[in-house]
């Protein structure tokens, strides 16, 4: 006796169809075997499925059971084969009907309930691509899968409930379709920009960074406000667009970071790993490749505080994700690709003691120590950062007029309005290009959308000669200038826009 139940296997953000074949032998001693390159978690399904069936009050067959996960040459990971294996066994022993054009997916508890399982969104996308109409997923994961239109998502609470539905005893209604673009209130940032005293240039750099998705490097003494500025950034960022939201939700679904009853992610991620993080933790990897911090920050912010304290090997691993916006992790038998289009916000002290430019405290570092400290971050990494800004120590006078300063300062909500308008201009501009922000433009798109007058080009060329800018910096300056123009609502780029952009020029190690 043989039954076939459709399921799927997730490898990174890719989903591979898997057919679960369950056979009950007419002869032979009782046994339960799973074949098809199962991992330890898949092999342990035998005990979970058997105990769940028994504890659900259903008779478990005392016969030889063989489960084949096809294609047999693809390694299988995870606990989500529990439900399709159990359904295959029940269809053979209780003769319940298996609905056509259906996928089953979920982990079983020992009492027979179906647990929240990662990857439900990827399963729904796979079903839609293959033209499959119905998917059966754990009830806590149903909202996650229900954002995909055209697929009936049936929330399953327990084996008994599913068996009753497949036997025709009860009706099971699919989860209500949840539109991906449903409105959601913006997250409250840790700080409002109006709470930060002084630092007008740094605030402006933060606005430009948010307006075009540019990388930003802040350097200043301890206590100057670098971390506060970075923590205030989420308050001026727009919500994710529908396509961006789907990209981010796929990453979080694959890594199991969407909580039970969770759905589409609309708020841009803000990741702030400690400087002791490993290359695998930052970039991703492992035996079964998982996304790292650069992918979890996709379409959001990756904040690296104490930038110079990160191991050089970790920082150098950022080169390719920063440049390409995606990365591929290859292992001996597996290969997974993850997106990594993030805004890098980095902050650092100017020297080991931090007081090189402090007006009131002397620096105790030697020139050799300062040079060694700065060389922890290589020139190629700095050259990939669009905006560089110094964050000076706040003048004591600012504190004596703190209330007046805060009343006159712009709120994050006011800055956010300009950022949203600039992002909307970019969305309309790049609607046929497959990108979202100015920072993502390639050279061909820069020539197409960033026309420079003769005067503006002369200013840029003069800056290249004076500051010895690299070719990469040349194009990054044009991108930043385009963002400054967008924040003003200007269709053209002026000399004033270019002059402001040059204030935040990238510095490389070989510049004077």
C-alpha cells in the first residue's frame, strides 16, 4: 500500500518540491524507516509522528513503514515533514481522502498539535508558482502564508482536526487573505532627532542617508551623540514598499524569525550586532546555510558601533554584500543565496582613547597608535561608504538653552515627510529598473537619470583632482547629489547640490 503526499524543502530562499512517499508493507517485521538523505531532525520525525498519532487516540499500524523523501539525492533538513508523513500514514490506515493539488507542511508535538514552523511563506510562494491551490500549515503560521494571493491556506491546529476534515466530518475554512500593502503605523524610534542637541551637519547627513539609502560613517569622541543619531534613524525611514516587504519577510521566514501569528513585515529592520560577532554571524553560513546580519538587515539598517573594533576579517567580508546587494553561500553539498541590500551606519572614535579632536580633554595616543587604529578599517571598505561626517563634542552652551533648542529643532516626523517624498520620487523614477533607491543605481542608470550640467561636472572634476577621489567615489558623489536634489523636490542637479555632497566625500586610506 502506497500513498503520495506533496510537501517542500527550503534551501536558503529557494523552495524545492518534495514528494513524501509512504509505504505499508504487507510482509516483514514492524519497523519505521525514512530514506532520501534525511538529516537528524528529519530522522527524528519517526518518534514524533508515532507518538503524536498514538496520543491523538488514533491507532498506529504495527507494520513495516517506509518513507521516501523524493528527490532522494537532495539533502532534507527541518522538522516540517512531520505533518505530511503523518497524513500519508493516516491515509493508508483510515482511508481518509487526500485532497488534490495540496501541500502539507508542519512540525508535530508529542500530543498531536501542530507547532509554529518556519518557512510557511516560502511554501505558499512555491505553491503559487506550481499552480497548487491548497496548502495545510500550522495554525500559528497561517497569517504568514496568507499574504500570498491565489492560494488557499488552511490553518491546522491538530492531527485530529485535520483527520476530521479529510474524512469529511467537519468543515475547515481557509485563512483570510491578508493584503501585503495593508497600512501599518511607523515604529517609534528609540530617540527623536529633536532630542539630540546640536549636530546639525550629522542630522543632515542622516537625512540624506535615509533619503537615498546611502551608507554613512560617523567619527567623533565618546559621548558626542553618534549612537543616539543612529538609534534615531528608524524614526525617519519610510515603511517598506510592497515588493521590499515581501523580500524582507522571505528572509525572516527562512530563518524562523517571524513569531507565531506574525505576518508581513512592513517596518524596516534595524540590526546592531556587537563588535565580537564572527564572519559567519555577520555574513551567514553554517552547515545548513542561514542568513547573517547583513541579510537580516536587508532593506533596512545595519548599525556597526565601534567600527574599528570589529575584526578586520569581519569588515573585509562586507565588501561584496555592500557592492552587489546579495551574496551566495556555498558548501560542499549546498548552495544558498540571500539578499543584502542594507544601509550601513558605522560609528567610530578618532583614536584609541577617543579624544583626538576633543576641545577639553587631551589625547594620550601616539601617532603610531592612531595610524594603527585607523588602519583596522581598509581603504576599500571606506571607499564603499557614501557619506562621511565628523560628530563634534556638544558645546556646553547647548545645554544651557536645552528647552529652547528642542522647541526649535525639527522633529523626526517632519524629516520623515521629506524622506518619504524623496523615496516616492525614486520609486517612480526606477519603476522599470528593478531598484528602489538612488544608492542602488549602476553606472548606466547614473548616466540616464543624473544629468550634470557643465558647471556641476566641472565642480566634481575639480574635487576629484583635489581630493584624489577614486572612480567609485566619483559615481557615489553623483548618487548622493541626486538624493539631495530629491529631498528638495528638484528634478535637476545644481552646483549647490554638488557642493553639499562634497562635504561628505568618502575618504580612503591612501588620501592625504
